[in-house]
């Protein structure tokens, strides 16, 4: 079964509703930028690179039926960008994608509006294709860090569902499995939203990669038993100094990895690097509905009337990261310099 997070048919963006996985495969048709905003905000589609590509198509859908001059189309496109950028705050790929479309439209603002629309659409299509190519390269570069017999631990979902194809951290696991054969994975369930149990377990199973699913709080014990060769995680935003925001629980894993002397790698396309921020302290962290913590599988598990924290992401300081696997190669400390070089 081919797992695809999104598919554009020329008119409509079909988004696989990941909230229903692994039990139901339902595509939601998005015909307007509002539909795309809803799909991102309600987490029908999630994962930084997938959000970025969906937003690029959202930009096109926002001006698709616009009639008027190219100047007015550009104004409209800016409004669409501002609107889409509010769908979720942490993954920088969202703003990166809408910015790229807007910049391109500004460059071609003298084209007749119908041609400008086509130019925007072609850019969104190119971004979709690029995402798959970048992720393939991440797998290629990242797999060089592993060897036959290794067991790779990961958190959240970073596979085809979180991207256009292959995934990021997942691409490293998949490519290592293809190259070395004896590769195993350990997937953390990723409380509270359970992307690991619902999505990564599905993708690992589909790919035929041997794996164990564990709850997040088992990770330290499993590491202490010598069962983990390396850890690879995705990223939602990487600051100029290498500090990395990723799914809540990633920081805990990195601390444990350092204690157990297990290599800790972040895998992400360069579109996840935010050159405008100096450190992770500037990354906005999404705070989600308390129900995700007080409930499990739709059933309340905590008493009524209590206070809850529910940050969806945490920040791993650069000092805990051994290397960042990008589509341009593997970079190491000092990240301030290596990130600057890779973005040149
Ligand atoms: O809240 P989510 O499911 O969008 O969070 C996803 C993650 O944290 C991923 O690790 C990250 O976006 C990288 S996906 C290739």
C-alpha cells in the first residue's frame, strides 16, 4: 500500500485524514485556503515538511478563482499567506513555503494574472517534488551513520505521512534497512497524540522493517540495556545555532542518549532551518488542548477540574545533538558555522 499524505489533482488538494489512522484511510478534499488551514490546524495533515507543501497548495487555492489585476492578486496572496501562517506556530516549513510562493509572485508581478496563477501552481508542484527528492537524500546521507545489526530509536512520525515521500528520520531508517538488511527500529508511542503508535508503527509495518513499539517512559530503560545503537528524530524548526524544536519528548531522549553515550541525530531538510532566529529560545511552542492529556482514546482518564500542561514540542539544545542530517549532507558542531555554510 502506498502511503501518501497529500495529492493535488489540478483542482483539489486531497489530504489523507491522519486523525483516523491506522484504522480508516479517508481523503479530505481541500478546495480553498480555508480548507487547507483547517486540515493543518486540526492535524488531518501534520509533520513539518507535509505542512509546508500543503500550505504551498493552499496559497494557490487562495488565488485560484481570483479575477482582477496581477497587482490585486498579489495583495490577495499576501492575505492568504498571513492567514495560512496562523494554522500552526512551531514548524517553520509552513512560513518558509508561503514565503517562497509570495516571493516568486512578487518577482513575476508583471505577468498577466492568469499566467501568474499558473506560475504559482507550478512552484507548489515543484516544492512537492523537491520534498521527495530532499528526503531521499536525507536517507542516503543518514544511512552512512549506521551499520548492519544496528537498532535505531525514533519518536513521533517522520515518515511519508509527515512529508511528501520517504520521510526524514524515517528515511534514514528505511534506507539503512534497504542497505544493510539487519536493521531494527524502536518507535516511541509519543504521548499524548500518539503519532508513534498510530502512524510510525503503521509505516514501519508497511515497510517490513522489524520494530518494537514502546511507551515513551520506557526509552531510558531500553537504552540502559544496550538495545539502542543510535537515535534519529525529525525537526520542526532548527535555529541558527542548531537548537532544535521537535515533538515533545525529544529533549528527554537527547538527555538520556548523552547519559548512555548513544549517538543522537536530527534529520531534516534545510527548509526546516530558520536562519532568522539565533537560538531555540525564540521558537514559538504550540500549546494544545488539555483534553489530549486528560483523555486517551476518547475516554477521560484524569479527574475533572485539574490543571494541565500540553506543549506539543520541546527544544533540544545543540550541545546534545551529535549531527544534523540534511539533504545537503551531515553537519556537526559547531552548528553555528556548519549551518551558515550549508545555507550558502
Ligand atoms: O505535531 P506533529 O505531528 O506535526 O509533529 C511532528 C513532528 O514533531 C515531527 O518530528 C517533525 O515535524 C518532523 S516530520 C518529518
